[in-house]
């Protein structure tokens, strides 16, 4: 029998579910793309469109069709048996705590874990409802969540450092890095695809477990993907790189990859060619520091004179050796307010042109903000500690980085959609059935809404977390960004098999630090930003728990006639 008298709570939790999904996208989706933007591999508009697609596909195509009522079994369901109305109230309170904390954290630029946010909210609700909370060390317990604050970043840092060290010592710092890069980049592409294939096989919610699926089948898929992508890379990818980077043909774009060996001809049949005088390779190490003081660069650079001379000489040599590299140059940053609102500021509010400018600003302000440059002299000093590598070699890693970012985003959409939809699905199912459900079906239309809102959240507010996790920690480049993403993916995969509730946010932050420390200089890491990010992790559990618990406690103890 449907609990019709609680319809107002269902309406409220439906609104909170939408807010939670939206803010989940604004905060957590940025994890997958932060390093790609910081490394100048992708622009914010490109990432905006990609996130809308990848998060939607992940949530709808791969999202779990069955949602656990209580996330990770963090609180006991027994307390609500025979009282379905209290469960609906509890889930609404938890959704409120999650949505509110994610909104606050995103506005402050805290990259927090959405999984640990809902766990914290449920803990608060459980305490308020006098429901037993799993504190001791157990799968998904509060103890494991707290331990992941250290375990996840350390593991990810180690894996990312290992991945970057292979690129650093096998390619980047060798005598002829570009030649070696052209030889070895197909292996990196194949290895990346194999790791991410394993990630999808293991992590897809509707797929059987690895034990049920069979280790032999999984190994066959991984090896098949590796050798298949290796063959495709040599047949199609290398001719593309040869034409674009060696011959400097700027007409060639990524959509010419299917031409493969035809690109090796003197005059290949190029369809939809780009400009023949376009840029082949951008400067991935363009100075991100924007200062009003023209002499500031010489003031804040903390390197010694010999270090400065060495880097200057190295950069000059790279420019001479790579005439295809075009520095983008210093330019003033135009804000969305200047771009969309300022030109029509003199018109009346009701003028059609003014209204159109408001509309453009509303729709595009989130993906047209500058997220790479900064005005912090201390951060510029931190960036100056990083070694500069050949831009053409860095360009080789952009393809691996984009691939890993896309697939990580799909995996995020498939897994983390349950963080927002879980409490709502529990309340909605209980409302319809009239009794408490431990596992509930997730309507496909709800996954569609959640998938859209995940992408939309990033589109409008993802720039805040992109800034926090991008080059605010260290100097980022495509090779470093690729190593960071792959190290984080390996950590999430390993933690999943061990049953540890790690966060992709924590893994990516730790991986970034691990790659930064491969400069063999602790000053290459912005430790102030790391402390800021870590404080957000610490605050997540108590803040989300306090918000959810207070609402639950007030609702349970409110006087009524």
C-alpha cells in the first residue's frame, strides 16, 4: 500500500536528488578532466561537451539497475523495520546533508569525495535515529573511510610515480626523446586501453564479479585489447603522427586517423583539411603566471642562477629544434562577464540584445572561464621547479591522456551515480511498496535524469574544482597528466578488489603529488594547496553527518498537534 501521506517528503527528496546529482557533477566529474585542462590537452568547452556525453553514457548504459538502500551497509536497516515512513524521512535527511555539503564544498573549491559525503550523511542520520553505525574495521565501515584518507593518496602517488618514471627515463630525458617517443607511444596507448578495459570489466555494476566472470576470460580480454590496440596504433596512429609532427602538416586532424598508411603518401587524400598554416603543436609549458607587474617574474623565481641559465638554455634549444612548436604567447584573460555582459551593459535590461547576452552568459560562463593561468607568485615559483621537456614528445602523450580521461569519466558515471540516486531510490521504492526495501530497482528514467545532471553540474560549476586539482598543485603537462590519471585508475581498480572505499578525488590528488615529486624536488609541490584539499576530506564526514543528522533529529522530535 502506497504511503500517500508522505508524498510531500518524496517531492522534497526528488528536488534534493536533482541538486545532489548536479553538485556531484560539479565536484566529482572534474576529477577525470582536471589534469587534461591543466596540461592544455583539452580546453574547458571541449571538456564540457565530453563530460555531458561520458557521464550520461556511464550512468545510463553502465549504471547499476539495483541500488543498495544503505550505502556500504554503514548503518543498520533493522532500526527502520516496520516503520517505512521513518526510512523515507531518513533518506530525505541524508540526501539533504549530501546535497548541502557538496554545494558548500564546491562553492569553496574543495574537491571532496561524493561517496564519503553520502556515507557521512548516513552516519549522521543513523546517530539521530539511534541506529547502530558500523565503526569497527569492516567492509565500507567508517574506520576504512578514514583510513582511505592516507591509503588512497599514498598508493596512487606510488603508481603514478612509477608510470611517469618509465616515460621520464625511457623517453623524456633520453638523447633523442622524440624518436623514442614515436617508437614507444603505441605501447603506452595499448597499455592504457588494457588497464581501462580491466577497469570496466571489474567495475561495471551490472557485470558479474571477477570470480564469476573467470580470470581466464578477463585475461583474454585484457591481452586482446592490448595487442589489438598495439596493432591499430602502428597501422593508423603512427602514420598520423608521422604526417602531423614530422612533416608538420597542420591540415591533419584527429579525424584523419582512419586514413592510416595513406598519410605516408606524398599527397594523401585528406578530407575536410584544416588550415595549412595552422599550429601543429602548442607550447604546453606556456607560463601560466599572469602578473600586473612586468618585473615580477624575476622577483619570485626561487631557482639559483645556474638553474635558471640551464632551463633557459634548454628551452631555447627546444625551440630551435622544434620549429613546429608555436608559443601561444602572453595575452590578457577575458572573463565571461567581459565577454558576454560588458558589450551590452549600456542597453536597457529589457532590450533583446541584453537578454541574449544574459542567456549566453548563463549557458556558457562555466566552460569559458580560464582555469590554467593564475596570479600567485608562490605558485609560479613552484612551477619553476619542474623540468621542461620537448613539446612534440609531450604532444604524443595527449592522446593517451584524453583516452584515459574519457574512460575514467564513463566509469565515474556508472559507479558514482548511486551516491545521488541511492537514497532517493530507497525512499521512492518504500513509498510505493509501503514497506522497507533492502535492495530496490533503479528506474531507467531516474538514471537518465542523474546522468544528464552529472554532466550539467560540471558544465556550469566544474571550473571551481578544475582549478583546485589542476596546476594549483604542480606544473602539469600531458606526460604528467597521463601518468596521474593512469596511476589513479590503477589505484581505484586495486582498491575495488581489496574492498577499500577509496575516492577518485583522493587518488588523483595523491597521484598528482607522486608525479610532482619525480622532479626530485619537494618544492615542486604546492603543499599549501595539498593542505587545503586534505582539510576538505577531513571536513566531509562530520559536516555531511551534522547536516543530515540535525535535519533528522529535528524532524523526529518536532512537536505537533
